[in-house]
């Protein structure tokens, strides 16, 4: 009796832990005897992520994506903040919100002639790697 219980417990534990490799899922056959293969769906991700991966893997040359600023502009870490900021020539020296963002390192004032490598182009905005880091800028500020 104890031997039968032991064999039953061992077989149950092997089944639960997945150690029983003899019972793998077999391909299914439809009514006409054609084997149906299981399909695995793989999401390829966001287009900007794909572009960054291609660039980092060396499939895209950085030389063609170098940009130079033609006028002074703000660069931001968070893309959504770019829409809220005024142009640098419209900002007063007493604008406390912009000054706080500058002090926290969320916003940077970039000067004409500054060069960087474009990472992502979303149409009106560019993600550019400058010496100070990766920042979002308006495409209209570059040549």
C-alpha cells in the first residue's frame, strides 16, 4: 500500500513540476489531415524604438543625421514639455516656471551653431543627442 502511494506521489510531482517531457504538445491535425502549426505573434515595438535599435546596432550612419542649430531654442528632456514652452526670445527674465525648469535640468537653452546627432524624427520635433545629453527640440530650429 505504501509503495503504491509513493509511486502515485512521485508521478504527480513530476507532472506538476513539468519534468515529464514525454507529454509535449503535439501538432494538431484538421479534418483533412493537414498539420496545423502554432503561430507565435511577436510585437515589433514602437517605430522610434526600432530606429534607435538600428542606429545603435550600426545599421544607420550617424554622419548623415548630424544637425546644427540655426537659432537659439529650448531643449527638453520630456517631449511633451516642448509644446508648453515659449520661444526663447518671448521669455522674460522673470519667468519663474522656465527658470525653475532650467535649474532642475529639465530644460536647456541651446545656442545657434550647437551640433548634435539626430536620434528620432517625429515630424515637427527631433530627439537629438548633444554633448549635454539627449534633448527634444523643434525641427524648425535646425538646418
